């Protein structure tokens, strides 16, 4: 799914305020603390609550393996020079998701960092990287119907609501109604004329900086 550019752990995307980089084992305490908040976990399909400390190490190892294989791209969201405040990623949606097997965008931020524009800034950066570097044709996403904030982030990035579905949330051991959303390459290209100047910079293993191409 993702090219060699993203498969080196020095790869990162840079926005005005953020670095999106591979997760590190040093991020484990922040992940446990922030993802372990009930308000965060209950809106996600895969984050358990309470969040066991060892789960963060397992997640980080799994994410790094998937990044190295190009099967997906899971990145820590961090204000420049600071510790992680959340995660964002694109990977094939697991079985049981409303768009199983299709490229799927997911993200979460710790509650202290809500309502500051970080989620939208990170999402736009990764969306641009996906369409520019991975050559993808579409992205899917989903948000619980009781989570309008995430839906607004996705819609601000160009996603269009496709309707409602009931989706299995394994970490909740339950199914919940979700809004299904989709963004295709044609709409992304059109919107980038509106978002001009906002594309992220990507750092390669040789240190060269690349900007997402339209």
C-alpha cells in the first residue's frame, strides 16, 4: 500500500505545528495515559479500556512492523519537539468494519489536545501523503454517530458521508451505529486547490525533504 519512502523509521511528515512520525517505544507511557482515557477509548473500535501498559508496547511493535512492510502507515502525532499526543494511521479496514479491506483512515488524540485543530492538521497531512506518495484512489473512514467532532474533522478534510452502518467494535465487545465516509482522488485533487500551501513535508532517510505533489 505504501512506498519505500515511508518504510524507513526516519520518515516523518511535518506540518505547521506537528511532526507525524513512526511510533517509538518511548511513546508507550503517553499512549497508555492518553488512549487510556475513557472518553478517548470508547469512541474507538480497537483501544481497550482500561488500557493495560503492555498493550502499548504490543501496539507500537505491530505498527512499526506494518510500516516497514508497507501494509499501512501508523504515525505518532506530536507537537514539534514534544512527546506524542495521539496516533493517526491508514491501513486496510479489518474484518467487521463497514469497509473491510479498503484503505481506512483512523485517528485519536488525548483529551487535553481536543478542540485545537490538531486532528484536522494531522489528518490533512496524512491524507495528502497517501494520495501523493502511495498512489491511492480512495480512503474510507467511520465515526460513531455520537461522535460529531470526529465526523467534522473528516468532513473538513474533504470526506463525504456515505450513510450509516452498524459496525463491530471489538474492544467494546459491542456493535454501534457509525457514519461511513469516503474521499476519492478526484475530490482530493480538487480540494487541494482550496488547501493550497497546506501540504506536508516528508523527510526521507537521506534527509531530503519532499512536499506532497498534486
